[in-house]
DNA sequence: ACTGTAAGAGAACAGATTGAAAACATATTT
DNA sequence: AAATATGTTTTCAATCTGTTCTCTTACAGT
C-alpha cells in the first residue's frame, strides 16, 4: 500500500507537513505552486496525485477545498508513553503500548514521546517525582537545553547540557548534586525536553 | 459525518468563531452579508446551510434568531484560559475568549479553567513562572490542597491551605515567604489546583 | 549514444463554487 | 390587517480550481 515516493514527492510532502500552519486554509494547487516556486499547477498536480495514491493526502475529486493531509500528523493527539526515567539508571521501558494525551503546545513538530520521572534529581528545575515529561527524539542538543542522555551506554539522566570542545558537562538542577564532566563519546543524547505535565489528583 | 468544508465555508465559519463577540445578538443573514462584504443573502444562505449540514451551526427553520454555532467552539478537549495569576495581586483576566487544550488526566470532572502563573511564589512546589495551571472551580477545599484563594476580596494567591477552627493558614511553598494566618471570612476559595503544564520552547 | 524516468512548463478543459438578483414564505411588529 | 423584517428557494452568469494533455529538459544506468 505504501508506495515509494520519489525525492521530489517526499520533498513536497515534507513541505506540507512543515508548513501546514502557514496556510490557515488548505492551500490550492496555485497557492502551493507559488510557495514551492513552480509555475505550472499541472506539474504539481501530478506530484500531489502520487501523494494521494500513497494515501498521504486526501483525494479531492474535482472538489475545490484545497490540499489537506489525510491525518494531520500527530493527529491522535496522543504520544507513546515509553517508560520511566530515574537519574542514574537505565530508562525502564514499559512493555504494553501505552499512549498519553499531550496538548499540541507541549510538543514539537518532531518525533516526541512521554516519560514519567522518578526521583527528585530535577527538583530545582520544577520537575518533580511523578511528573510526565515530553521529549523530542534527537541525537543532538544546543547548550542549555535539558536532555535525556545516556551515560556510558546504560545510565539515563535528565540534565541540562553544556558541550565544550572535548568535554560534555551535565548540570543537575538539584544543588545537592554536582555537575559531571564526561568525554563526548561517553554521553549519548537521546532526546530534548520540550514539555512537562503534572496531575495533582 | 463531518462533511468537508469548502474554502469559503471554512472562512465563514472561522469568521463566526472569531467574531462571535462582535454581535451581542447572533447575526442575521443581512448583517453577516454586510460584515462579509456580500450583497446577496441568498448566496450566504447556501453557505450557512452547508455549515448546518456539517453540524457546525444550529439549524434555524424559518426562525429568525440569527446564526449561532452549535457548540461554544472548543467545547471538547479545551478549557478556557482565564488570565494570569501572580501572588498578591488580583487575577488579571484576559479579554478575548482564549481556550487551551488540556489532557483529560490533568483535569477533573468538575468545572475547570486554566491560569498562567506569574512569579516564583510556588517555586518549591515545582510551579514556575510561565507555567499553566489547571484549576477546578470550587468554593471549598480539603486541608493540604493547593488553592487559588482571594484574600480580603482582592489579592489572589496560589497556596497550600490549612483550615483550622477559627483560622485559615496559607502556606507558600517558597521558603523565603512565611505562612500567613487569616480569619475564615478573609479568605475566599476560588478553586483547587488539579494540574500543571509547562512548555520548554 | 540510447533509453527510461522524473520533473516542469504551458495550454486547454470541465465542472465545482461563488455571488447577484429576484421572487417567495414565514415570523414579528405596528 | 398591513407593514416590515428575516429566512428560503431558484436561476443565472462569472470565476476559480482541479484535471488532462502535450512537449521539453535533465539525469541516471545499463
């Protein structure tokens, strides 16, 4: 069923996913041509048709309601709940495929998932035991971001990262603990903290 | 069931949602024509009919009560964003009717709304400046719950409550501040904290 | 070089959508 | 009852927008 997309088709699809906010209405072929720098909607139509065949775009049978993706990506509003994270231990995965409702503004366009926090290692960042955090899956991070990092391939931690030439420093937010310095190879970034939720009942 | 709207229909619907405040009575077809720059109510009627079929607008069978939306839009997963709360000040209300997506597990069955936190008065409870809190509207609370309280009829605060015989004590979580003791009449409970959310981007 | 595929331009077409106008029907007011 | 206001229906023309075609160019690979 899932046809293989050509490079250009993939490009157009990515563009649609990225910029679906741009158009507050689904774009027409002409609008998309303009946005993509094409000058013939006939050409674009052929590409879109391929995306329709691939099941990625709603078919529009002569209707004029613009191009819309079949599933507004991240549609179900639910992200996978991957498991528990406790400082200094491997991430404890959950076996059954749990999912969790997450508001749009707590996540990014990227690939996100949810972890539950165990322990108080981030208490000074306002992240408490039992909080749910939303993590964007990424291999790299900017200095100052809070990352889920794997140290020495097994210990997971949630810390603010500082990457220098030849060293990676992880700053815990809890003042009882000290910053730890590692060689870059020791620290593997698994994701970046983008949101947090807490229930009081 | 949810029919797919044409672009114009979307536009009109969006307009209705946006400007429902404008008309303090639901607008008549003629008024809407004027507002939308149309000169024929017959044309508009056809569009509205489509919205009625889509279940977005109340059908009006020859009644003349104007056009009204079926559901105060965003009724499902969204709660009203009421304004800002900063310790020691009145709650700063927001004028336009903003709504915010809130996962089911961050709220209760009761009547809930969202506030944005200003300031660090709850920093030790893990509630930071800029966090969104979910509050259940209630007049009473149990000891130990965190409440939105109105002190002396004007100052709002977010504090852990302790109710004794003849006295109400509000415990701030920030150790720099001290618990305050009030007479029961002075403290009016406006709601109870049930959830909290934070975005890192 | 030859061939096949992907990509794009442009023209022309078909039918969906929109809007104006007028006539009609029903409710509300005078 | 008459007048007015408002919703409903119909007809028609103009325009917009998806669709189909043909032709051209570029590139990759036996």
